[in-house]
C-alpha cells in the first residue's frame, strides 16, 4: 500500500522559511521521480518542483518558485523535502507530495502552508 505522509506545513510570515517533508512507503522510493504540487484557494493544482530518481537527482521548478524553493531527496530515508525560502502570500496553498507520474496514486490530503502577516 502506497503511503505519502506530509508533515511540516504551518503558518509563516512573508519572507520566512519552511521545510516540508514527505515520508514514503509501499514502493521502491529510489526508483521514482518525486514531485511537489500545490493548490491555492480558487486555483488549479500546479506542479511546484520535481526531482528525478536518476542522474544525481535532476530538478525542475515552476517559474514562480525558482530561486526560492529547493527540492531534495534522501533515498536512505525514503523522504523527499521541499525547502521554501522567501515565502510570499501567494505561496499559500495546500501542498502535496506525489510520485511521478501523478496519476499512479490518488491525491492525499496534503499539508496546508499559510503565508501571512
């Protein structure tokens, strides 16, 4: 049974930082590209960042988060991270961890990130 558990959300002031983590189980974690998506109120879900399973972990980012967010993975711990710096109110959303392609599994509840003063 595939499980992706995402602790680490919360509230932060603009300009602050937060690190999300995603603990995976039920599949061979090191074999899959992993990604973070987010969905803000009233908006469609969007891909935030992706890290490959090979090639030293090649990464891709949405233009809106480039230079501020960093995705990484620890295959020994079956965990993928999203370090979010210089947070903006528009980063407020529910964040989801997914293995790729995202249609492999159903969407979980995600973790809420709120950026406000």
